[in-house]
C-alpha cells in the first residue's frame, strides 16, 4: 500500500513539473508583477499555509511586498495556480468593481470539488439568479419578518442548557453546535437533534479540507473532507426528497416556508428548476456560511470583551437599556437589533483585527493591466483582508482595539472588507449581524467571564480560531 501511494505521488510530481515547465515557457510578457512562482506545482503554497497556521496570514504578503518594494500587486503560485495578490484598498476596489468584466469568482480545487455546483462556484446570469433567489430568505426583509424572534428563542434555550450552571467552558466548542442547530432550523426547519448532531460532526471534518492541496489519498484532510461532503449531501438529499413530497401533497406546514422550500419551488427565467444535487450543494454552502464564520466571530468577540473590561461595560450598558425597555420574557425584534449600534461597532473592530475569513479568489477573464502590470487571462487573483485591516495607512494605531473607528462615517471605503464587496459581497452578511447581536445581547446580560488562557494563539485553519477553543470562567450576574 505504501509503495503504491509513493508511486502515485511520484507520478503526480512528474506530471506537475512537466505542466509547470511548459506553462513557464508560454509566459513571455515582460511587465508581469514582481514576485516568484516558487517550486513546481507547489509554488509558495507551503509558506502561504504556514502563515495561516501561525495566525499571521498577513505576513505572507507583507514579506513579499517588502522584498519587491511594496508594489500594489505581486505574483506567486498558490495551490497549483499562477496567482496575483492584489494589495490594499486600491486592489480591493479594482476587483470588486470589475466582477464579471475583467475578473470572475473562482475558488481553489478543494472548495469547488467539495461544494460542487452552487452559488459560490457559479458565474454570470446563473450566479445572479441564485443570489437573488437566496437573498429572499437571507436579506434584511427575511430577517426582520421571519428570523429574529426565532434566533432569540434558540439562543435563550442554548444558554439555559449549555451555559447556566457551568463554571468553565470552551466558547468555540460550545457555540459552534448551537449555531449549526440554528442554521438547520432557519434554513431546513430541521428539529431532529440527533440528525443535526450527526451533520455537525461531518461538518467539522468537511471544514478542515477546504484549504490545501487537493490530494485525495487516504489519510489526507482532503480525502476525509470528500467523504464527509458525500455523507452530508446524502442526508440533505433525503431531506429534500421528503420536503418535495410534502409540497407535492400540499402537507408542508407553515414552518416549512424556509430556504429549502423556496429553492424547490423557484425557477429561473427559462423555467429551469434546480436539481436535488444543486439544492443540496447550495444548502451545504449556507449551512457552512451560516454557522462557522459566526461561531468564530462570537468566540473572538468574547475574547476581546474579556481583554477590554471597559468595552464590556459599555456593551452591557447598551444591552441592559434594550432589555429594560421590554416586558419580561419579550423576544428581541428587528427594531431592537437596530439599537445595538455600539455593540456592532465592537463586532466590527473584532472583525478588523481578526477577520474570520482571510480573503477570496478571482480569475482573470482576459489579459488586463493593473497599476502598470499585466495580469494574464486564466491567472487566479486573491486579496487579503487581514493585511488591509492591519495597515497603519488605513487604520492608525492598527494594533489597538478601538471600536470608535466605526463611529460616524466609519473607515474609508475598501479598507474594511470582512464581507468582501461588490456583486460578490457575502450573501449572509445581514444574517451574521443578527445572529451575533442576538447572542451578545443574551450572553452579556447573563454573564461576565475571564479568560483561562490569556493571549491564546489564533490560527487560520481555515477560519480564525483560538487553538484551545477559548476556555473561560463564567461569573453569572447577581439578579
């Protein structure tokens, strides 16, 4: 078995070197961005992944821009592809403003193979239709009319069952299953706790294979993630079939008026409906986007609130004011969310210092010029939110935690990009905002807490996560 694996790996490297040499010979343009393509096939991927593992994804770009005189774009090779890294707000503005013109959304092989055909991997009119269709259940109107009260109910139950009566816990490990349960309830009307738990366990494996080399050999992260993705989609298709039958027989309950039902009954302008696999792929996407990034953000918020007691007190004061204006037991509503201005400034500052997602990828649709350099058709392009957020030119005293940066007009456009921008701005931005604010309201009005591991390391694997899960000691408020 070992000999076979080594043989496969050897052949893989030989083919990769051949492709690399032939591709390099085809590049004759003189004004390519400065930088290095690194090793054949591997390129500079290992250094790129190492910077994420070390919790400093900004260093990969900083080291290279410093080496080449801080150009606005540098070339490299990541995950088997020629790649241009666009730097700073100018690069962000260019990419966000040229979507579907000069560039289009692109994701590494691992992500495309694991998610399959869905919103993230679609382009053009199909992507526009999918986005519009899904925004019906993820945009502000849906959140104000459908979801806010449900989020509050599930959050209160979670805190009662998982936080009350406990002296110590790990925040990330505790909020992640709760947010996955919430996503299943909101998007699928799924209330089978055992099935939710099984899906959640598979998601943990799935997530670890999203970023890396697409080597499908037993024992690798990608191999395990592929198996998990197949298992998740199998369960989702079973749920889809059951819902389709219920809709056909007109026995679906009012609680089933969710994203799943909407995807089943929606067709594009040509009358084409999504296949069951396409629906499963898109549900997989929103389940991922609807819980993991929020779990990371909530964990980092709680870390920062413990590290900055004065900020915690300001948040508590705002939330107690909202709580005091409501009748006992009354649920949060959309108007309450809009009042949480200071709390949202705190959330934004947390995402500035540690954006949950480093950035995203694009693909050059044609040869084009940027800042005097040529980007070739087919090259992949990436931007890095962490670098932009921690640049002193964009945020003076960038390492200082200061929520006041987001008062008034807030940061200069294209300097604060935790949700991306342009036509591809994160579809779940509003959903994440409400999820996070509902949780923070309930947790700060119930507890104060201390960190058990001060200065706990954060790694991007692939999302920004404290390596020990942020263990804390709880102090319930005296009623």
